[in-house]
C-alpha cells in the first residue's frame, strides 16, 4: 500500500539542508532580537546614514573604541563608558555618529548643516570625548567636548580655537589631522554636566600654515544642535 | 583504519590478517564495518551484512543437517571473503562527513530554538518589535497604525459620506533613496470647526529589515503655494481644542520591512491649492506635492 | 560520485545490474541467483557484493527499501532506477564490443578486414 506523501521525502542530505536553512532563518531572528548588531563601526555608521535616507558621506574621522568617564571629578569613581565615533562629511552638512557600546542599539546621528554657518570653515561639534585621537598624553579619565573644523583652506598646518563662555575663555590648539580637519578638544567645564556646553558660544578660529603665518581668522557662534 | 590497531583490539589479536580461519561471525562483522566512522551508517551496514551471514548459515544447516552451528558459521564467514578488504571498500564508500554535518545541523537547530525560547520570543517578548504600540507585521490596509486604537484615525483617510471630509486621496508617489522606497500613500482633508486639517500618510519600505527607514520631524518642511511655511512639532503651538500639537510628524506603524509616518497640519491656509513636503537636513532628499482641489474624493 | 575505477571496469557491476533487471532483490538472494544462473561458475566473495551495491546506490543507479522477511528480520531490497537501467544498457554494449573483439581475435582474424 503506497503511503501518501504531502511533502517530498528528503534523504539525509536534504534534511541537512533543510535544517541548515532553518538555522539560518532562526539566526536572523536572533540577530534581530539583539538589535541587528553589526561588526564594524563603519558599517554601523553607513547603516545609520541609510536609515536616515542620507547619501554616503566621506568619513573624515573615526575614533574607534574609547573609554571615557562621565564625570569631571578626577577622584570620583564613575563607571566607564565606551563610545565609538565617526564624523562624515557630506555636500553641505556633516554627520556625527556615535555608538554607545554598552547599550544595545543605542546610537545617535547628529547632522550639522553648513547652510546656517557663515564663514569658510565649517564647524561640527562632536559632543562626546575624543581623547584618543589626541594621542596618549590625554588621560583616559578626562572627558572633553571636541569641535571639528572642516573645509580648511589649503596649506593649513595647525589651528587654535577660542571659545568664550560665561566664566571665561577656553582655548585649544590642534594640528591638522588626516582628511584635512582640525579637532579642538575642550575639557569639560567644572560646572557643566552636559556635554553640549560649547554649543551656541561665540568662538574665534585662527589657522596657520607651516611657517606660522596666519591664513585665516574666523569668528562666529558654535552651531547648536537642532 | 591503521594496521596497528587490529593488534590492540580485544577479540582480534589472536588472528592475523592472513589467517581468517579463526574468525566468527561477530568478529568478521566487526572488522568489516569498523571502517565506517559514522555510527548510524555503520549499524545499518552491519545489520545488512549480519542478515546475509545468518541467511547463509541457515542455508548451510538446511543443506547439511548434520553440520554443527559453529561449523556452519565458520563456513559462512569464509564465504564472505576477506574482512579487511571489505572494510577498506566500505570505508571508502561510507564517508562520515555528511553524517557529521547532519548531526551538527540538528544540534544547531535545537540550539537556535532554545536560544529563542530563552529570549522569550515565543512568549511574545519580541525585542525587535515587541512593546511598540505601532507594530504590525505588514501594512495590509495602506493605513497608518496609531497607538490609540480608535477607529476614527483610520477612517480619516478612507472616502466616506461625512460632509466634513473634503478630500480622501489614494496617492502613490514614490521615491527611491538610499535603498529605501519612500512613498506618500494617502492624503485627507477635513473641515473642522477651527479650520482646515490636512493629514498625510507616508510609508518607507525596505526588505533590509536591519535598516528600516526613519524620518526626523525637524527635517520635514511643509510649504504651500501661498508661501506659507508650516512648522512641525512643539513650535507649532497647541491646538485649542485638546492641547495637542498643532502640526506634527508622528509615527504611524512599524514593521520588519516598513515604517509609517503621519504628517498633520491643522492650521492649513484655506486658500492653499497645493502643499509640498521637502525632507532633508539641507537640500531635500525627497519631495512630494499634493494638490488640494476641493470636492474631489 | 567518483566510483572506484576497478569497480566500474569489472564485470561485477554489470552482473549485479542485470540481476536486478528481472526484479528487486536483496543481497543474499543475488548471490544465490548469480550462482544458479551461471551454473556455479560465478561464485564471488559474498562480502564484496555489498560495496558494489552501496556504491551503485550512492550513485543513484539503485534505490533501496526495507521489507520484513518471513523469518522476522528486516531485509534491504535493491531496485534498479532509470539511471541504473541506462548504465546497464551502456555496460551491455561495452561488453558486446569486448566480447566480439575477443572472439574475433580467437577466430584468427577471419572476420577482420584485410589490408594488403
């Protein structure tokens, strides 16, 4: 008597394939449950761009994993937070992206439009610490706000930026880094708990060439996140 | 199988390779099938060969009734031939790799299921869409899904008999950006006490579920032919009736392959002939224009 | 699957396929049938039958199923597949050519074309 079969009978090979396909499907579901993590920072950044429908920008800064402390108190034992950041340069905007490695799926993309900024040099604040990119003499626990200066005039070798806050003036210097940008890392103010204290403050930017000649002086207001 | 091993194995060490005379059925089968590394395969082949031996033995005993069972067994084994030769040939045929892979695939499948059970997926604790009130597997009805499960929200977009409903359009303007399909699905225009209210339903589709599109309210600019620029969000002020925001971009559905959004403008200029959506941080990434001709449904 | 060259070249494959042409059989049955048909000329080492059967089954020339014997044990029956029939035809024609060639040589070349 012939047995009725609704599904084709699979040999061992067929069953193996079926199992592996099933595993692949379940793996996708598991991956989705963890927020679809991606291996490299650049992939995450590109994905973020596509999520926001942005065309791919040129990556001008990528910090890799850096451990920073939230608090400015040097003796305050605070949990360390690991962050990775990317700065991308688009046509008339810059996108800053950081990934909170400790929180599943927590990441953020901030877009700094250049339209509202006057002056040749455009600023893009990175609102979290980038101490790693400044070299090893930056103590790990120092947190800082960095402002990236983009679209520098040709021949710029280094620059300095002065930000005027209520209580005083903060000045930082920077060499020109790869991809033609300067990164000014301002240490956190003692009375500021938020990292965006630098937004909206008046600034003066001076750029010098190799010989030390002043190439450009620009003033304005540090852009505020929309 | 290496030749040294046969010296170590228990029942075999008395007989050399050349002297088959001492082998009994069990030993012959042991040697012949030992080359098959995957256990289930080995057992199946062993059973087949064992059946053959038994048949042979039974036959011999039938033909020569005075023969002892041991003698019959010995002769049967002899007729089977060289156990080592058979072992070599069977080993070449029955490679274990597929068997191991099959076992692995079973283990992986079970592990994956257990993992999902552990994550609570089958209980309904889906971390992917989960608690989100806007979640739906697919936008079947081409209508936004709202957190408030009131039917009124849906009917807003569907043509009906309500005289206050001035327009209910099924649009389909689509733009393809960054691997996503952004589409303006529907528009509805309503006459309310305080003015004209416009509702727009947008949807973003992609099969890449790991990068579903998102819209940001601050990047959405709404203008009309009269030169008005409608602000969205907190800055648009509050609606006098219920205190909710006057104009806004809100979520209207979320699924693995789509995300939906609603734009509503509740202080629309009555003279406006069309409105335009421009979306982007600086230059628009996409734009949609909606004609507002009254009386059409 | 790559078959052992010796296996394919040898006539045992052809004999096994021929046996199954007349019907499904299990291993021991094949040995008996082979012996009967050849009047005891072919008495192969019975153990070596099974590697041949398994090889052919792997190559999809044979398919198998299990059936319970009157003694109560399960017997594995082999059956010729379409692909197997094709192989048999091929093997038979090969054999024919070989057979004719040998005969021609034995007959002293009487059938051969002469070249002068």
